[in-house]
C-alpha cells in the first residue's frame, strides 16, 4: 500500500456497497497522499432494483466524506455486468491523465472478480487473475498493461478484522456475502421484541411505538422473532441449532455476542458489519448484538 502514495497515480478504491463500513480501508487518505481517488461501489446488483443509482451515489459520497475521503467521482458496478465494467474503464481513462492506476480494497469486496472483468475487457481473456499472464506479475500483484505504456496495478486485498466473514465457516460465507439481489423483509415490532439473525447477531426493540423494522440480509439467512424477555436463555438453548449459523461444531470457537444500544432520532440503519442491516423508521431505542470483534453502528438510512 505504501508504494501507492510514492507515485503519481489514480487510485481506484473498490468498496462493497452491501458492507460499506466493513470495506473502508482505515487511513486510506494518508496512504494515497495527494493522488486522486475514484470510488467504486461494487455489488450494485445486490441492492433492491427499486433503489435508484443516483441515491446510492449520493449516499456513498456522504459516507466517504465521513471516512475522510474526497473521491473525484463515484462509479457503481457489478463485476458480472459487462456494461458496468465498460463504464468503469471510461471513468478510469477520464481521470488517470496518462498515469498508472492502482486498484485497492479490503478482502471480500469482489475486487478480484472486478479485476478479472477488467482484464477480459482489455484483452478478451477471462479468469486469468491467478495465472501470472502478464510480465513482471506476481501472485500478490498484477499489472495490466494499457495502450500508452501505463499499467493498472491490482494490489493485495487488505484484511479487515471487523468483518463478519472472519467468524463463519466456508459453507456459510454466502450468508455474509450475498450473490443475488436481496429481498428486504419487514417485521412489525412492539417494544419488548427481539430478532435473531441466525445465531450471528441479535436486534432488540427496547422502547417506542409499534413500527415496521426492515431487514436487509441474504435471502437465506434465518431470522427468528421472539420476546425480549427470555431472549438470553433462548439464545443459549438454541444457538447452533434453531439459531444457526454458527453450527454446533463451531460453537467452541465462536465469540460471545456483545451489546450496543442506540437511540433513534430519524430514519436510520443499524448495521451489523458484513452481515446486513435493519432499517428503523421512527423514534425509539434499540440494542444490537454482534460477535465480539465485529463492528455495529448507526448510519443514515440507505433506502
């Protein structure tokens, strides 16, 4: 990462729209020095189609500013859509001004898939990211030559330890990294009710009037509603079984859930980093539980 700030380049920062906070690189603005940043919101196809791209871009810009980033522009992509990759390449050409391009991102944001799509767009070859096809390429650094002698340089993915992906087994990764459009589910909750997201996370509605709470999670994640009174005992009894993942074989190494309380003043998302979020429309007090080491936070609602 340090070499990015030591050369005059365009920095393409790939983030996961579904997990913005879990895909922000801490201190990126310091690493890149004065280089321009083009922010790429990947996995656009995971969000409901009803969400307008203009709204997502504005929302991403606000979140980026909060993280200390001032991108020159924002592009939304799905690495599986050729038109998106073509648009990204046009934007890269617009802002690089003959410079090399460094692609940066944390793990699990789909950067490798996007780089493969760029390579295919540039060369017609596909799935070459691990074949060291290009001169001077190593397994942790890929240089894609451009027509003017410059390069697109793919840098190694940065591990973000606060992602939920680090706490689930390989068979359950699909639940924390959706591949298809998510279908939001709304639950009419009274104060004193709890939602369990499998055994990975928990949401308590503590105070407020009855209202709809909408979950944005992988379509196959089991969400179980129960009473807040007795929720602790319910979790202890059913984790690894009714409340899974984690599964019974993983309980010995699965961290305990820790609690954080939030007071809701306006339409907000309670974000379980790397898993999804619950949108709260009206005033109230809620609590969110996540495995120790995973981030949970409140933000302005995306949808």
